[in-house]
């Protein structure tokens, strides 16, 4: 039992100060992003089928899952899913984004890599209707058990 | 005044019931005021001066509430359980001497009567839990049974120790044997029982556990089991359980006073015996309440470990030590 | 053993399992949380949290209000630690719109956030001990909390759900009375923390109740994304104020308490120490607060941040809070996503409570410090 000062006096070494890109060796390309403006250090845009690979790479590098966010873009006829990761040791933030078709949104589940994604994905399913294939229990989490509507879709009328 | 025996007995029994009722009501008041003070707040102040009429208001409320008997319960057992809690306590009080003359029925086997009826309490709570057909109630009932059985053993061992020193089971005679200045009280009789204060402490802890008072209130642990075995009771059914709990505390503390603190013997010989008896009993009851509001609850297995692994060896030890002391000196 | 295997094993051994519903109305689940427990006697074979009893759909509400109209909603998500939630949202929008915050306002934000953190931890402390059967410390803690609430009421007007921060600063300036009260509060609270240490933390019964109970490993925290005192109680010194520094925290000196054991006692000690560290921060901030404006002038009433998505993370009392806002250049947000700490912390309860007895599982639940509206939003 002890209380230690963290290693860097003001926190993590910002990746922008590092000479080389710490995630450059990954097969999925992560671009550096202006953290001060956007709030993430690295971002990658992937196809839906590559989501599991991206999550596995993040897990390998020591990231933990922050959130799984769904966004509805009816004007593009697409839905976007953003996976946020944070690194408990280094403090880096990454985002992995993917877009799926709006009429049949389907993306593989990452629940077997990050068990914490179980609830995040359930929530994204019940709010948007995005089907996470391989998820063990896509039942409503926050909505009533018999809910058959997806409230966060843009075409859901708030009466 | 010398009343014929049946009338005297009836007068005493009515008096005892009034005593139990009055105590149940006003011990609740004392607990609420006391706990308020321990927690830096006032407790009831609105109803009557200093909240003294609060218990009356509460009783009226309980009496006027609907007696809800859920349809799925076992009818007879559900209704019998509260009675089984309160009757043994009142019967036990019939043999307890409040002073030289104030005893309803001074039986030779008074001590045995108290303990026999005391063990019915376990059955009553078990019945309440079982008859309620409610999972929380059944878990609580199971816990009560394990806890009470575990703690009856050291209690009885302690009582046997006392019996060895006093040679009688009549409660009046036990008190009379402690006559004289206060160092004649059993708790100070180190010549008979070298570990007398320890024995008292063991008895007190067992009494707390037997009456399911905190920190041994696992059975009705509010934050876990809602209200435990008595979850399904409402209105006066709940009220009777409550009265029963306080009556049991009364009996327990009265017994502790009689066995260890000299009963109605006064240390300075001025005031009547009944006053001293009540004073000692109420000091012990105050300590019971104090302990409740100070300590958190133990876990269930720690509770049982305390009994089986700590208190039973200690009480066996004092028993053996007392036997040796009595034989040798 | 997975829950399914455990239940099978119990059945084969001839023991009947039963399902016990903890909640949604229950004294120990703070708020409306329901946990379906499959039990074998007193042992828990499977614990399935069922959420949604207080789901108010704050994320949809974000899409129906302007950026500024959404501010009161932010406090209601976790009402005990409301300032930090408003801070996350306001800072995310400031990041998006490129609004600068004057230094005085940043210091005010830090002082009020830390006071809020202490009052939130005091509620946790009282409620946790109430669960364990110690009824009295709750009232002592609430007594201290009254002082904080009085201070904050004087400047914000609210006692619990503050709506104090605005885009570009705070709504009201702090006066000398507030700074004096905050300065006096620090030594008073330090004395009280010492009293809690001797009266409560060193109590033998409490230590037996908490030490060694409910171990959560580093790996479990990592898998489920649990943060805050849960992660710090398992030995990982992760604090958003140090790892993704924001506001004026880089200029303030404070330690990150962490303990390696991972049991309920470690999480308890982390929170008690955090209160002490918050007092340190308040002390320094009150001494360092500069004169100046408390709000940036010129912020448009109807704010329209540039299109794109932005996020901001803060250290709320319960852990890492992250807000992700998506703007399409209009005056109402396109999407607001709240990654709340209790949501991620509760997901590990299922795995952590396997094989535990009911009383210990409740101690574990209390030590996770869940606020159910935080889970459900």
C-alpha cells in the first residue's frame, strides 16, 4: 500500500513529442490527429470487416475500451460506429471508425476481445438497430424488454 | 397486603403485560432519542414534549393499519408466529424477581423455565420466515436458526458455571446468595470463578446474538434482506414482533442483572430493591442500544466463527476453571 | 468456472438453485438497479445486472435542444458529481468552437469540481457504511457535506444539480466569502478525515468485512474498462487529470492514491485518500486564483460549433467520464454520447461476484460506488 507520484510530473509524454509514431508498425494505418482540437491522438478509418482486427491490435498494444458510439447519417444513407480506446499507462487516445449501410447495419462484435463491449454494443443495437454479429445477447439493455423501436435514429419521431 | 393466590397471580400477570407493553413502547423512544444523539441529531421532538407521545402515535398507527395476509402464505403458521415470539418472553418475565417480594411465581426451576421458553424464540422466527413463502424471509430464517443455535451453547455453558457456584436454579435464591456489599455480586466473585468478568462478557455477547441485536442482526440485516423473516408482516403483526424483540432484550438484560450484578441487591442499602434492579437492567439495555449504533455488522460466517471457535472454548475454559476453584478452595 | 458451468455443477451435486431479485427496490442498491442472482444457498452462482429503470434518454434530449439548453441535463446524469459532468460537456464544446477560457474561470472550475468530488465521496462513504450496518457515520458525513453544499449554494444557487459552467467560463464570479470559506474548510475537513480514520477505518469489524473481499484484478479492470477508484484500487495509477491533463491541473500538485490489493479495503482507502488530495488541490487553487474575468466575452448566444466530432474526458468522482459530441454546424448537437464511469464499472460485477456470499457481494457492490442514473442516463 503506497501512494506514489506518477512518473512524469505533468502526466503522460504526449505522442506528438515522440520522434516516431508509436502505432506506425500496425497493419491498420492510424493517422495522427490534433489532440487539442479533437480529443483523440490517433484515428483510423476501417471497413466493417476489419473492426475485429483493429480491436485485437488495440488490445495487443495495451489499450482499454472507452466507448462504442453509433451515429446515424441518413443523408449519406449510412450509419457510423466509432470505437474509442484509451491507454491506461501512456494516456493515448485512439478512435476507430467504420461506416455501414443504413438499411442493413451489421458489424462484427468485439465482445470476445473486450468483454466490456458487451453492454456498449447492446446499447448501440437498441438505440440504432446496428446488428453486432457474434454478440451473445442482443436484447434491450436500457429500453423495456419488449421495445421494438430504435430511438436514436434520426427518423424516430419524438412525439 | 395479602391477596388470595389466584387474584395475586392475575394482578401480577396483568402488571407484567403492562410492563412489557410500556417498555416496548418507551424503549423504542429511548432508542430513537439515543440513536439521534449518537448521530448528532435530535430524534423525535414533535409529538408531545421531547417526543414522549411518539410511541403512542406509532402504536395507534400500527393498530389502525390493515393486517395484510398475503394469499400465498401458510395461514396458520403465519398468524401463529408473532404470538410465539411474544408469549415466551412474557412467561419468562413471570419468574423473574424484581425485588424480594415482587415476583409473579417464584419457581425452584426458574432459570430452566427462562431458557426453555427462550429457545422457542428461534422456532417462532423460523416459522415466520418459512410461512411467508418469500425468498428473503427464508434466507433470513435459515440464518437465525444457525446463529441462535450457535450462541445458545456458550450461553448455557456460562449459566452452568453460575449454577455451579450458586447451587440453585431458583432465581430469587441466586440473588439472595449475592446479598451484602457489592463485591458479593457474582461478577466480582473471583474466589469462586476467577474469570467472572469474562463470563459476564460472554453472557452479554450471547444475549445480543440471541435477541438478534446489532452487530449480530444478520437475520434482519436491513440493507441486505429488506426486513428478513418479518418482511411480509404489516400493521400489528409487525408491531407484535417488535414488542417481542424488546421483550426479549428485557428478559436478557434482566437475567444478566440477576445472574451477575446482584439483582435487586443495592450497593449502598438505601433505596428499595426494585429501584436497583430496574436501574441495573436499564443500564445494560442502554449499552445494548449504544452498541447497535456504533458498530457495523459482521459477516455471517464471522459471526458463527466467533461463537464456535472463540466463545465456546472460552466458556468451556471458565467452566473447568470454576470447577477446579470450587473443588480446591 | 462460468456461471452456466457453476449452475450445472450445483445441480449435479443435488443442490437446488434459486433466483433472488436484488432490487429494483432495495436498500442496498443505491438507486433503481436490479440484479438477478442465481444462488445456491448463500453463494452466488450468477449475477446479472438489469439496468434501464431510470433511463431518461439524455442522449436523445441532446439532439432536441440547443447546445446551451442542454446544460441543465448534464448535471442530472450523475447528480452527486454534477460539476464534473457539466465540465466535460462544456469543455468539449469549447474545444469544438475554439473558445478560450480565462484563467480565473479555470481555477473556479477546479475549486468547485474538487469540492463536488469531496461531497460525492462523503455520500459514498455514508451509504457504503450504511450497507455494512454502521448507521452512524452517514450522518457525520452529511454534516460535513452540508458545509460544502452551503458554500456552493452561495455562488451557484443550487445544492445538488449545479448548472454553473457556461461556454467560455462560469456563470457567476466567486467572492471573497466563498474563497475564505473554502480556505477554512480545508483544515476542518482534514481533522474530520483523521476522525473517520480512527473511528471507522480502523474498526476491526469493518476491516474484517472489507479486507480480502471482492478482489478485482488489473486484467479484469482492463477487460471491462473500469476506471476511477476501482482501477486505482487494483494498482493502476490512472487518473484523467494526469493522463489527459485539462484545465489548470498541470499547475497543481497532487498525488494519485493507488493500492495494489484490489479488494474492497483498497478501493475504500483510495477514496478516503482522494478526499485528502482534493483538499490539497483546493488549498493550492484558492491561493493561486488570479483576478480577472470569469467569462470570455463574445460567445454567441446561439452557438454553432464547426462540423466534426470532438471528445473530452474528465475525472469524475466515479471514474473516467468521456463526452463525444458530433456537430453538423447547426445550433443543436447532432449526437451527444456519454461514456459514464458507472456503466463500465458495473459490467465487471458479474465476473467479480462469482462464488461470493451475498453479504460480501453487497460489500463489493458498495465499493464500486455506482450511481444508477449514471449507468442508465
